[in-house]
C-alpha cells in the first residue's frame, strides 16, 4: 500500500506530461494580440497599395514600425505553440518531433526576416 | 492500480459516426484559421522584405499582393484573423469558467461566426 495524495497520483499523467505553461503562454500572447492585431490590420491596410517610396515612408514611422514588429513577434510565438498543439494531436514519434521542429523554425525564420526588413526600412 | 478510482469520462468523438455540431465545427475552424494565417503572414513579411531589398524586388512582391490572387489570400486572411480573434476571446471566456453550458456555448458559436463576417466587412469598409 502506497500512501499517495491525489495530487501526487495525477502528477505527470496529463497528455503533455508537464504543467500548464503552454496554455498560460497561449493566454498571455492571445491577450497581447487582442490589442495588437486590430491596430496592425488597419495600419497594414493603409500601407498596402502605395508606391515603393510611400511604403518605405509609412513603415519608417516609429509607431507603425514598433506596432508591426510587436505584432510579428507576438503572433509568431503564438503560432509556434498553436501549431505544436495541432501537430501533437495528429502525429506521433519522429514525425511529430520533425514537424514541431519545422514549425518552430519556420516561425523564427519569419520573425527574423520581418524584423530585419523593418530595421532596414525604419533605421 | 487498485487505488485509482474508475470514473465515467466522456469518450472522444469517433469521426466516422460523429454528427457535426455548431460547437465542434466552430472549434475545428479555430484551428484551421489560426494555422492558416501563417500563409498570409509569410506573404506580408515577404512583401516587407522586398520593400527593404529595393525597388525591383518590391515591384514583384507588390504585384503579387495587389493581384487577384493576393486579394483572395489577404481577404481570406482578414476573415481568418477576425474569426480566430473572436474564437480566441471565446476561449478566454471559457477559461474563466463562464459560458460552458450548451445553450450559452451555442450562442457564443453563432456570435463568432456572424461576428467574424461583420468584422471582415467593417474592416474592408475602414481600409
């Protein structure tokens, strides 16, 4: 007879074998994006359709550049974790690992490319 | 495992005999729109990178984004963003422990579907 508390029996038995960090990270980034995305959608809508010079001038504005950078970083962190959840639901083993690595790499590649472009335009 | 208490849990849906419901359809659409948004994001980042690279690269990317193909992808992305946005708010409501009974969940589901169309139309008018 082992004397274990209910908490101890349940520990590590969840599908993820870890705590709620993943879910909490999704909640935090989703609240951040709830403020960022509407502003970015309007800003991008205004920026699209201009000439090359107009687009460069638009994204050089500090507010627009910071808004775009923040939206990009927050949304790609949110995407990486969300895509990981989807992959974990539908695949197993090495395929799962490869797909998760791929999704995280893609999200960082998109982030780095976007931030480099913003830095080059705005600075 | 004598000490583990057996409890009756809800079974996972078996897709071949599963009747789709508003709640299940709105749930899977949340996943599809969220992951699908990577397409629009990559298109926009490519366009930004092209603007940074120079006039010729920008001309190519801008032609794609303002073509009918770009219009369709960006319009679908706009709807996907609106849908995922409202569905995300619904998840935050659920996470706070509210709205989990079926009548409220169905109302929230219609709210997400209709709201996403309204937001998309509004955004198109504003932009």
